[in-house]
């Protein structure tokens, strides 16, 4: 639809703009951090506790700045995907193992992945960070704990709204549906309307950048898939990614790879 196209174009230009700024800013931060390091090691500084404190505070702030520019760069780096065959089932298992070790124990993590589940064609690193982004949003929506449910299965029929989002040829391909459901706060329609916009966040300053879902959106679009979000206030949210299955014959798979290369130019 036209709206989706406008959105993708806006995202593209914001991505380029952000990438440029983040890159230059990162260079400046490198200079600042380099100078701070020299300062920290000066013998004169060791004698002055107050000056030491000031330098340490500046070093902390520039580290935070470097983290933020790192996120901005990740957001704009969508252009450089390296698609490969991904075993979604295996990826979900290693991701949930990691989440079980790190998330609040009150969050119960479940996984239902078809066995076997068809391989999808996506950049494995980017897919993993997309899933992590979605899982972290789910965690933030369940401060008192709850249920985090991952599912993966071949998708026989795309929902109509999703089919409309995909361009003609892509809608005819086969997909795997990968969903992450939480039992958290859910979202109002007013929030839902903006979630894919870069920098839109309802989280307090310092906690959210508002780049999570816009990055996921860009990644999914570039992988020629689609994303759908279902949410109900006080009930929870389900995010579903539709990713293209690897075609059986290698000829069409490499034709796809060529098309993608053309896309990024
Ligand atoms: P951030 O997490 O930095 O705020 P995102 O783009 O990932 O940025 O998310 C944007 C906003 O969407 C969040 O601030 C939150 O309001 C809302 N949101 C995203 N995922 C969920 C979820 N699972 N449950 C409730 N709200 C969500």
C-alpha cells in the first residue's frame, strides 16, 4: 500500500541520515575518549581527587554516547545484510537458553517450534538481534513476570493484511511464521500506531531509544518478509515475523541473492 511505501521510504532516509551522523559522531567520540585516557594516566591527575572525578564522569558519559551511536549505526546498517539459510528452530533454542539464564526468573519462557521447521533465508546475526529486541520489549512489558512464548512453523496461508504488505512476487512465496507472545501490559491503539517509527518510545529517557522495532521493521522488509503485531491492553502482545523459506532449488535461491544485491545499490 502507499502508506507502507511512504513509511519504508521515510525509514530509509532517516536510516541514511542517522547513519551519517552516528558515524561522524563516533569519530568525535573516539577523539574525546582518547584524550580522556591520556588525562587519566597523567601523574598530575593522581594528585587531584576532584579533577579525577570530573575526568571519570566525562569518561562514563562518553562511553554511554558510544553505546548510543553503536545502536544508531546498527539501525542504519540495514543495507548490509548477509542472507543465509537459518534453522529457526535451532536459533530459538539457543536464544531461549540464553534468555532463561538472564531474564527475571518470574518470566516463564516456552517454545513451540515445528520439527522440522523449514529453513528461512535471512541474515542470521540480524535475525537473532531482531528476536532479542522483541524479547527485551516483552520483558519490559512484564515487570512483575509473566509468560514469554516463542513459536515457529511453516505458514500455509498468509493473513490478508500481511499479504497486502508484500509486493506481488513476494506474496506468492512460502513463509515461516515466527511469533513471540508476551502476557504483558499490551499497547493502546495510540501507541500501536507509532511503534515502527524511529525514536518513538514510551520508556523513560536512558532506557529506551525507540530504535528497536524500527530496526526490526527495516530488517524484515529487507529480508522480503513482513511483520504483524497484535496487542491488547492488560492482556499482552504478539509479534509475528513472516520470513521467506529457502527455495528448494538452488537456482532460484541464487537468483534471489542477485536481486538482493541489486536492491542495496
Ligand atoms: P524502545 O524499546 O527503545 O522503546 P521500540 O521501537 O523497541 O523502542 O519500541 C517502541 C515502543 O513500543 C516501546 O517504547 C513500547 O511502548 C512499545 N512496545 C514495544 N513492544 C512492546 C510489548 N511487547 N509490549 C508493550 N509495549 C511494547
